[in-house]
C-alpha cells in the first residue's frame, strides 16, 4: 500500500511572502514621502536587511544550514545596509578615501 | 529542537540529526557558485557606493528619472517566484510530487515575467532618452541591472532543467537535492535584487 503523503505547512512561507510584499510597498512609500531626507537611507537600509534576512531565513532555511553558509548569507545581507548608512553620513569622507 | 520545528515547517528536513553542525541546502557545488555570485555583486556594490559618494546629486536625480513601476514589478516577480519555488521544495520534502511540480511551474511562469518586464523597462528608458551614456548613475544602473538579468536568465535555465528532471521522476521525498540547489540559487539571486532595487528606484 502506498503511504499517504503528509501535508506541508506552507504558512511560514506565505507569511514571509506577504511580509516581503508589504515591505516593498512600504519602501516605495517612504521613497516618495521622504524623498531627499538623509535618514531615508537609514530606513531603506533597515528594510533591505529585513527583506534579505526573511528570504535567507524562511526560503533558504539559513538557521538549519552549515555555519559557513549561515555566515556568508549574514555577511552579504549586512553589507549593503551598512554601506548605505555609511554613505549617508560619511559620503564625503568615503569619496576622499576612494579618490585615486 | 529539530530543524523542522526551528523553521516552522511540518515536513522532515533531511539530515536533521546534523542540525548542530548544519546541513548544506542543495549541494556543495551550488554554494560555491552562490559564493562566487555574492563576491561578484559585492564588487559591483562597492562600485555603486564609490560612485554614489562621488556624485550624490547625479544619483538622487537619476533615480527620479527611472520607472519605479518597472522596478517594483520586477521585485514582486522575484519574491513571488522565489516563494513558489520554496513551496515546491517544501511539498517535495513531504512527498507531494504533483504539488511540488505545480509550484515549480508557477515559479517558472512568474520568473519569465522578469526578462519581459526588463525589456519593457528598457524600451521605456530609450523613449525617455535614457541610455548607458546618460551619465554616471545610468552607467552604473545598466551595468548592475544587466548583470543581475544575466544571473536571473541562468536561474531560469536552471528551473527548466530541474523541471525536466522533476517531470521525469528525478526527485523524491528522500532525494530532492537538485531541486533544493536550484531553489537556493534562485533565492540568492532574489536577495541580490532586493539590494539592487532601492539603489536605483527608491533612493531618489
């Protein structure tokens, strides 16, 4: 007799997807409302980190992954938000450092 | 705590006994590729930030000239196809092969919307007089987004290959490493787009 397949609980994935859609809409609204405010970059950096973390945690199942994979994902997801904040507050200094 | 409960999923995750040392989602080969992909885009991100630090006005004005609708559409296509493919893995894990196939086909169809949306966006850009020579912002924009499109096309080809194997009965609840490897690559490509999107479409 063929065993009956178990049902997969997709609710965590659905929740993650809905959150990603919501954060995308929120990011767009912030971009429109705050336009040229310096701290828009800080808020966008937070949203970028959260969206990246959600995909890594829920879709790739980062927490169950090998520590090397976990660390690679965490480092990659953190890089752009940190650089966004650094550029927002220390852009001129960064430009001086990066001038040949 | 088992890896299944850790992730809030009911199905068993293979190699759960190795939860303390961790498992490799998919296979080691795909993670070598993903690490190379991450390094490549980290270099491109550094180029973006250096250019942005040197020409802040060009980047603030440039983003306002792009179609945010196009960027948002691509973002929604990427996260939705990523979600569908995650569902394909989750259902295969519990042995629901038909459901897994259906989720994978849905993921492919949504993923195919990305190159279509990008083509429409480029046509719109050209109609507005925006090309690769329109200034530093647009040079960086075209270089980064075309690069991402190339990686996404590789992912779409990967989905087609995995779909063919899936249709041929190549995966089971005990052995679905190829499907999970493809899913990992697609999720990584999704994460990269989620970083690129605000760079060019939100931070005006």
